[in-house]
C-alpha cells in the first residue's frame, strides 16, 4: 500500500473524547515495592524490537483505528483494557480476529480504571477478577499474567493481591506518547522519536484520535528505524 493510499485509507474523523489520566514518568512509583517485580522494558534480542502498548480505549473511533493499523501496517499491539468501557465490545469481532492471529494481546487494566493503591486487598482482587472474567467471557481469552495498574499507581499490597488472583506481571513503561489527555500530533511524534527504540516498552492511549489521525507517520518511523513491534507475550516468551 502506498503512502498516499495509507493516508486515504486512514482518512479519519477528528471526533475525540478526551479524558485526563495521570501519567507518571518511568521509575516514579511508590518506593515501598521492589522494582524488579515490575516490568518496564523488554529483553533485547538480535532483532531490534519494542513493545507498543495501548491503554483505556475511551474513544471507540480511536480504538477502531488502532485495530485497523494492526492489520494495515502489520504492527503488533498489547492493549490494556478496562472492562467497564463499551468500545472494547463494539469491536469484539475485529479483536477476536487479531487475537487469533497473535497480532494483538489483551492485558488487564481493571474493571473501571480504579486506582488500585486506594483499595483494600479484596477490592484490588475484585477489580482484576471482574476484568479477567469479562475478557474471558467475551473472547475465550486468558489475559494472565499481565496487568497494568491504572495511572501507573502500584505498591506492594497491589502486587501481592494481584499475584493471588494470577496477575503476577505488573507492567509499567519506559516511555510514554503522553496522549491520554489533550496533546498535539507534534507532541506525540516527538515522544515517538525519543522512545521508539530497541528494547523499549511504550505506553499509548486510545482515548482520542490525535495519534491515529496521522498514524502513517508513526508507522513510517518504526519502519525507518528497522524496528519490529512485539506483544508482551512474544517479548517475554510466556
Ligand atoms: Zn489507563
């Protein structure tokens, strides 16, 4: 597909639903837990690769765009899904198809995007179990052991409670495209230039269509740098 065709194909609506999300820089977390339990990067291999993770899905249009991109640009994504949000179910069959082809992975992002550090152990388990069950019911897919704590907020209590319900791999990130709330494509692209590197784990959000409005430019950057995208399952081999 030529670049022009890609752009035409991606003639996307500007409709955006923007919800704020606190994004912490990598490494800024509760000091009470051992950092080696949390994933920030992916192991390096002979192939240059990075893991592109996409959270939330507050915008159905944006989520639909990412699913199209996975297909059109042959990119792999790991999505962290809060199970209370309707857009995931609106794209149910497309997601099923991409899951079956191993092109995307779905991870647990709690039921309603709760700050897990504010809950007790039972509450933490309930959030993760509710999300787990809905993913399983919808796609017959087991999201364990990967979860991302909303807002990147995590502590030892969260790590232990999550592990008790099978979520033993908390996933944070090395770099963010900083697009959970208001931004510009220029802002996103400059973050992509900084963070699309070998071994990186990137966080992105399907909350508005700013990134996806010029997605071909992000795809071009991946290609130019000879990078492959991998899901976390592929990156960690489990
Ligand atoms: Zn989130």
